[in-house]
């Protein structure tokens, strides 16, 4: 199959006209839709196919209360209004799965006992997978409200108490109320930030 250029309307949906949602319609997100998004996102590349992202979808009253206690004051209303908020975390023992995920080499041995490599690999690749998830979510018609305005230690304590998983960032998901969307902020041009070497 020869590659094709992404149609302009898809570019718009995923990036140009897509916006960070700060307010939400009163419309539920079907858990099966989240499953469908994951089943596309999982094919995005990670180093040595390590796949360290772990997700918790907060959509119950109990989960919301636990998350509310962790949020910066300015984020409480918009997160509590969202139908679901994804906790994007990294598995600090992701390498235990490498015999299954990367079976053609002893990749587990690359990481075991090397805390610095574990941390950098888990952080980089889980963040990459979370970005894939958000782009795919937009492709499935959802709006995203990613943020880092929360108490990291509290989220880890409330949701990942055994220490194996560590939060990276959170992202509310749903159908945005775009009457309350902020004006788009400027972006860099190519020549501002890109070069060739």
C-alpha cells in the first residue's frame, strides 16, 4: 500500500482546528470508545516496543473525589465537569514484559538494575504513548484537556500507592463546550525553531 497524504480535513480535526477543552458538554463517553482508541494507539512506536504507558480512566464518583483532592484550584471545575479524565502513568517495571513484547532479544537484561535507564525510557515512551492516545482520541471525535496542574505525590498516593506506576500527566476527555474555548495562542514558525545539520 503506497502512503497517502493526510487529507486537510483530518489535519484540521487532529491539529489545526482542534483545541484544548476547558469546558464540557453534559455528554457521557462510552467506555467502549476508550477501548477502541487504545486499540489504535497501541500500534504507535516505542523504543524496543517497551510500551510503558498505563492508564486509569477516572469516571466514578469515588475516583473523582480522589482526583479532586489532588488538583490545583484552577483546574478543579473543568476536571470535575469532564465525563472522564485519563491518568497517564508509566510502569517503572515495564521491562518485565519485554520477553513478550520484544522477544527477539534479551531486552529485559538491558534495564534490570539500571534505574537511570529505566526512568528515562519509561518517562520518554509513556509520554509518547499518551500523545498518541490524545491524537487518536481527537480522531474518534473526542476533545482533550491535558494538564499538569496537580499534586504529583498525591496522585501517586491516591491511585498508584504500591509505587510501581508513576503519574506523568492527566487529560480530561469528552465533548468540549467550545463556546468557552480560549482564543488560540500563537505558535512558532518553522524557521523559529527548526534547522538542518
